[in-house]
């Protein structure tokens, strides 16, 4: 006997006295397959960039205490880590350097034999097809931990920009695909673009930390990179957390100066800024899921307070949903494997 089309399924519950609803959104949440079918925001491993901290020596793999699963790596170990990340599906890395020697003007930032430049050459030689991005700033290289040249306790903008341009050029010569100035000095994108073009490196891209906020979430990074300021803070050049319109002006200036990709940093607490930047300019937009954001999830997971894999994917999905095309995250390998 054929069941009537109007007869409800046998569930043990009388469904005859329903609400008469024609639209039932829950129909599209009934199973994993249906939920996946109608999902609006989709993560993919090819949007991740994996930050690596590179030091001198060989066989060095020192875990950062405030960032479980993150290490200071010698060049040989950075190559192994990057190759493993690529095998997981992560297309690129972002390199930060830990020099042996520091001075007041960050001279090692442009040293062709410094850890970052050496790592770029090794990665390009040993991990074919890997996208190599390099951070351009002086904070890891100065004895005082600030992002530029000092006059007293003030950072001198224009003199700093000249040193940043030299560092960026040294990265390009080593083989970097993209240089990423993170210092927030005025005019540095244009000066770097000119320096690269004048030296014949017009194909090297610039991913600008265009809207980088003076955030409380950078602490673990400073442990990893050895870049804690010896005095004061970075409020004179990093942005006030309360400002959004200023972020749009900063992004606009960097685009005019030649940025190919713009970045918002941090990500989790600035999702609205990511959305505004992407909607306003339409340029490829990166977001940095920073060290403190990562460390919070790790710490809560270690205490059993959250389901870490779910929290990781929910966080990265939120960043993507806000409008990010590229996500820089210490979770890159874990998330790529989960996808």
C-alpha cells in the first residue's frame, strides 16, 4: 500500500497539529551533507600563510613557551617545517628573523647572510613551489626593540624608511616572492616599491601591514621574536584600537604607494575592519591571526575549557567570513590537515 504524501513520518509524535509553516530553515540543517551543501563561507588550505621564526645555527628547534607548537628554527629546521606545511596543503610561509647581533639601527636586517635571507635562499632551493613572504621591520634587529631609528625616545620616520627599503631589497635579492612591511612608518610602501623597481625587482610583491593596531595581543610574538621594546610602547606608529576610518585612510595610502595586498592585524578583534577594508577597496586582503589570539585558544584548550579543533575552525571561518582572502595563522598546518 502506498503511503499518503500528506502522512507525516512515523516518529511517535503527532505532527498533524503543526504550525502550518511554509518556510522551515531547519530543513537545511538536518544532516552534515545538507549543511555542507548550503554553507556560505568555506575555508581552504590554500588561503593560509604559516609564520616561521628563523634563527642561526643548525638543528635548532626551540619551542616558544607562550606559544605551544611554535618554535624558533634554524634554517635547516625551517626548511623541514616549511616542506611539511606544504605537504599539508599550506602554500606559503612568512619569515621573521632572530639575528645573532643587534645594534641601534638594526643593521642585520639587510645583511644578506642573516637568518631570513639565508632561509629564503634555502627554501627556494629545497621546497620548490613554496610561496615565501618576508616580514620587513627593524624591531627584531634593534638593540632597543623599537621599529626604527631613534632620536632620544622618538622614532625618526624617514631615516627608518630608508633602512626598511634596504632590508626589503635584500629579501628580494635572496628570492622572496613578497615582502611585507610591518613597521607602520609613513611612506614606507612607496619607498620600498621604488627601491625594488629601481634595482630590477619589479616582480616582487608588497603585502603591506596597512592597518596594524597597537594591540595587547602581540605579547607572545615578542617572546618568539625577541622584539619587546626596552622602554615605552608603539602607540606613536601603530593604530589606536578605536579607529576604523583611520584604517581606511591608511589602506588607501598604501594602495596609492603600490601595495599589492593589504593586511589588517590583529584579526579576531578587528573583524569589522577587515569587512570595511574588503568592501571599500576590493584588493586582496590579508588578516593576521596573531600570537595572543592563538595563545588564548591554546591555553583554554590545555585547561579543558574549549574544544580546540572546533574553536580553531570557528575562529578561522569568522576571519574568512569577515572578508579576508588570506589568513596568516600559527594554526595553518593544523587547520589544513583538518580540511
